[in-house]
C-alpha cells in the first residue's frame, strides 16, 4: 500500500477499520503517506479516537451506501466533511454520508489536539 499511495488519496474501506490497533503510529502512517481521509462503515474505537485527535479526517457510511457512487481505482473524489457529501467527480455522482460531528470539526480545524 505504501508504494501505491499518493498524496491526497482517500481510502475507502468496510467495517471495523483499524480494530486492534491502539498505537498512534497506525494513524500517523496514513498521514505521512499524504492520505487525506479514510471513509469506512465503522472504525475500531481506539483507532477512531486516535484519528480524530490527530485531525485525520474519518467518516462513516451505512452498509451498501457507497455502491451508488460506482467508485473505481483512480476516480477523482471530493468530500465535504461539514455536510458529509461525497462526489465522484469522474462519474458525476454524489451522496451524503455521516458528516463530522461538532467536536470532530473543531479538532480538525485546530490541526489536532497536540
């Protein structure tokens, strides 16, 4: 993954992403690769807390919801953290997922808790 990741990539994944990972490095690695957001059905609790605290944008969606975006590798995607709108620019398709909650937005705007 590290060899394929490009700055500004967005990772789309399924449920329980980051489960079992209690180390901050699990979040830091994505940030050092330039990943700008991770979008999953759900996150492991500790990973979620670490990501939010480090201002790594993470968002969740309902099962099956992303199918209507018809995502494929290398599609251009835009995400609005405040509204939860995701647009697949390559296919001109949009939908809304769970947006940032207020505290998450404040932490993100402040660049993290540190």
